[in-house]
């Protein structure tokens, strides 16, 4: 292909002519091919060989040697070269540079095969010559503002992220999420071993929880963030997927402003004669240098000891928060219970709770012992009580199956559920000890009604009662394998009449 030439300013006119292939050159404004992705024109070449060029190329004259710059039709030009054509039909526009740029970009953006990065670069070129008129760009290309904003954000992709996106190793959704972050965070994300396997939803969840910082937890003056582009609320078109309050996507800036606030607060407290200590909010992977490893919170300032002072959180959900503390809980006579242990008041409360539990535990054991001593003879009513209790302890499906096997049909509730009260009613109506005993043995074996159980309990009782399990199994197998009887079709009166 011919080299791209510089734009020349000319006057306006238009006409249709046939131009020699040798006199056509590509425009440097064309978004196609800027990404390095090869353009496939095999199908178009076959069509050109058979039918020729049906839609003229849009060109403009450049230089003084009869050459023309292709404003629209680069694929048709490539297909014509591959098909061996000598000349192609063209529509000539004599336009200024800015007008030429719009023709090239807008015409090519309407076609298929434009990579999102190529599209973003084309949008940027139009904005560069139109003094950043985004609304005008939206009207020219027929796209809404959120779409344009997100496309332009792709231009901020780090180098490795751009290469992965062009190579198809990063989806458009992933690229959109990554491009909104700082370069350092982008590199850390795309270097993760599991990045390519992360879905868009999983990646978004990770970014929101691990990369973005909640501004509502910031201890510094948030008015400084109102005009910051790293605040999600500053560009709702770009961060329309972020729900809830504003978040900061610049961890370095957030940490710097937090540290500055902590130092300022610490200096103010020291100026008042306070002892100031930096403290962690919990277990941390990277302890802050100079922060206390052990300390105990003090609720009331009047309870401060000789080791007491002010503590400032340097991490967690409340950085910059100031509390009263004891800096030496291991040796302090007042606060020796330590940071992660309970206070004396809490210890006393738990001591009472443990005593109450011990009283209840011992009482139940003694009552249980009295039951065993006094319960010598078992009446039918005692066994009925046991039967109802055991039935209640069956899991639901086993209880339903047990009831059906026993011939006690469970009732249906008005909500469509199953009411097992008929079983309890049946137990109350039992008269003889034999009926209750049979019911109790059935309850013991009920869990084995499930074919997936090992069946040991039921097998043990079957053996004791000389019930031939294997013979019954053979009979069931024979019954279930019997061929179904075919029922002769009855002849209707109409069929008899026809016969």
C-alpha cells in the first residue's frame, strides 16, 4: 500500500471519477489498522472480482501530482488491489482538514471490525480538532455520552493491558474496568496469574473491595475530593456501575492524605501535652512502623493510668480515630487484662452466665436421674409418650414415608403442606401394648425406609423376627419386571357403524 501523505488545505467541490489504483493513498486519519490487527478482505476480494466496486470510494485530491487521499473505503481499496483492478470509481471531495477527518472517522466507525481501541483513538482525534466538544462528537457519530466517555477511558490502559486487549486476552468488559484505575493498580491487576480467568463480575467485585477506597471512611477533609477525577461520583457516566457512596480509585493519594491528617492530629494532641500512640485496628499483614503491638482501650478518661494516653488508628475502617488507651497492659496494675481479653466488668458478667449454665446443667442431670430411679414399670401411656416423641424426631421425609407405610394418610394443610397430626391422633387411640410395641419398633426402623441407608437396623429386626429379606427381594424383582398387560382398545359405536 502507498504511504500516507500530509493533509493539504483545498477549496470545496465534489464529483465522480475513475481513479487509477496507483494514484490512491491511505489517510493517516483512518482508525482501521492503527491497532495492528490485520483486516480480512478475502470475502470482499471475491465479490470485487465478480461484480467490481459497487460503492465508490470517497477521496480528496492531495499534492500537485494527481494523487488522491482515501477518506472512506480503505477495505474496498485493499480488495481492489488484491483483485488486480487497475482503477476504481471514486467520489471526490475537496474539503478542509477538519472536514476530511470527520468524513474518515465517521464513515469508518459505521462499519464492522473496528476495535474499541481504534474507535477510542478516532474519537480523541475528532475532539482534538473540535476543542474538546464532546456533545458535538456525540451528534456526529450517533453515540450517547456514557458510551463516548467509556471508550475514551480505554486510552488510559497500561501498555501490557493494551497488548492483552488487542491480542484478545482481555475482554472489553475487563478492559473497561481496568482502564479506570491508576497505572500502578492496572499493572498489578494484569500481572495476576488468575486475571485472564476472572469474569467481568468477579473482577468488578475484586476492584471495588480491594482497590477502591470508601470516601465515607476518610478521616481527612473530603471537600478536597469534590473536583478530583479519581472520585467515582465525579464521572457518573464512567462509573455508572458503582452503587452506594463515592469511592476513590487512587490509593496512593488516599493513603497520603490519611497519613497527613494523622500526623496533623498527632501534632495537635502533643501540643496539648498528651501522650500519643499510633495503633492498629486489628490484625494486619504490614504493621506500620512505630505503632503499638499491644495496648488496651480505656472507655473512661478518668480511668487512665500512668501508662495512659491517646491512640490514633492508622488503618482499618476508622483511620485517624482517636481513643483513650493503656500502652502497657501486660505490666499495668489497672489494665492488666490485655487488649484482646475482657474487662473486669465483662469478666464478672460472664462469670454469672457460666454459673447460671452450671446450675441449669446440674439440675437437669439430677432430674434425669430421678426419672430413671422412679420409672420402674412402663405403662401403655408411657410408651405412647415415647412413640410420639420419637416420631417428632424423625426427619420430615422419613416421617411422611413411615406414616404412609403404616396406613396413616397425612392430611394436607390449607397452604399445600403436609400435616402429620393424624399420626399423633393414631397413637393416642392405641389400646393394646402390642400395638404400641409394634409402632415403636417401626419407629426404630423408620430411617431404613430410605433405600440409600445401609439398612442395618431393619435387617437386625428382620433376622430376629425370622423375616426372609432375600426372598421378599426376589419376589419384588419379579413383580416389577413383569411385562405390562396390554388393554384391548374398545370399539366405539361410530367405528362399528363404519365397519
